[in-house]
C-alpha cells in the first residue's frame, strides 16, 4: 500500500507520550482558515517556492520539462494549474528555493524510517504518531501502517479532526494507543463557514471514538473571532458535558503557517485573525470551562 507523505519529523514531544516520530499524510477535506499546514490539504504532491532563497539563476526555467516556469522580475513564475510536481526543478535548484511537498511511500518504508529510533521509543515510551492533513483521508494506507506498527510492537497515535467516514475510523481504533481529537466549534453555520466541515458528522465521530477507545485527548484550537467568546464557550461546555468529558487541551492560534501560503502561491485566509488575542482568549476559555467543572490545559 502506497500513501502520499509530506513530512516525517523525529524526536517530537507534543504528539503523544514519550519521544515520537510524527508522520504527516497529505489530504484533508477541511479548509480551516487558520490551517498551519496548507501544504497538507491537497492529496497530491505540491511545489513550494521560497523567494528568500532564490538567486534568480533561471535554472528552474530550463529544468521544467513542460515549460511551465517563466520569469517575472527575475524570479520564477510557476504555472500552477499545469504543474504536476514532477520534481525536476527541485532537483536542479542550487539553493533549495523550490521544495516538493509530498511523495509516495509504502507503509513498510514509512515504518522502516521511523524504526531508526526504535531504541528511543523503547526508552521513552514513545512511538509513531500519524498526523496531517487528516490521516483518515488515506484510510487504507493508514490502516496498513498502523497494523505494521502493531506487528512491530510500536505504539501508534493518530491526530484527527474526525472529518472522515466512521467505518474508517472504527477499523483503526483497536490499533491505536491514543487518539487526539480536534473539536473546532459546535455551531454548524460557523463551523461550515470557517472550515467547510459538517458539525454533525464530526460530533458523531467524536462521540463514537470516546465510547469505543479508552484513551482519547480532546483538543480545541483557540481562534480569535471564530470560537472565542461566551456563546462559543458555552456551546463547547455543553458538548463536553454531554460526552462526559472533564479534561481537554486548548491550543492558542499561532501564525506559523502564514509563510507557506505565499510559497504555495495562495492567499492566506487567516490574515485577519488577531494573533495577540489568542493566548488571552485561551485563558478566558480556561476560566469559563473551570466554572463548568472542566479542566483545560493550555498547550503549544
């Protein structure tokens, strides 16, 4: 089974217990305005251009086999509608200004790469975490990778928005040590406007995960202007009470993904989010939830 993987990060400490290798899969059905990994949204490999590294040598123009790279002001101008991310320009670029995000890997190759840190996993209680994008956007590849992890005795964790088919989630749950679930909003109209998500599908899946798996951590990204304020806080509290959730994690918004939009040649949809209000809003959220009997840790 081959999947499209866009990054493998070693020695991660925030993606589950112990030291972990986090595998990032391409593909996500959502379009969250604040997404910090926009290169994860499309399922196919994508070409990124870092203007700050470019020396305007024109090598990429000559390298493109389909003639889809021109020049504008000395810099490459990429025809992204025709680009198939073949990687020819990336291989020839002398300063790594062009970056290919995403490529085919088999589940066995992915596990083999992660198992380079098997000793670290054993000593720290770590393992492999699969993130994205939305890992369940590649359900067959994800299942095979998790099954191989189980066969190798490696702890496996998934980070999911729960925007997926329940049967795909349910099949993988017995193979997981821990599940991280994002809850972004409880208001259907606001959630759809900002992410394109179906609140009912996500809530039903989260409910199913909690009922099925003994180790689930709920995370809420705190996004000023989207899910902050008393009405939003109350909606979260009611949802958590309905599921018997008494502990969650709050993740204040950070703008680390903004530069990636430029490199993808796409507008950054989160430009109007007030970054300075993210942590204060998380603290307000924390106090509100405490008043409703829910403990919230602020992470990140």
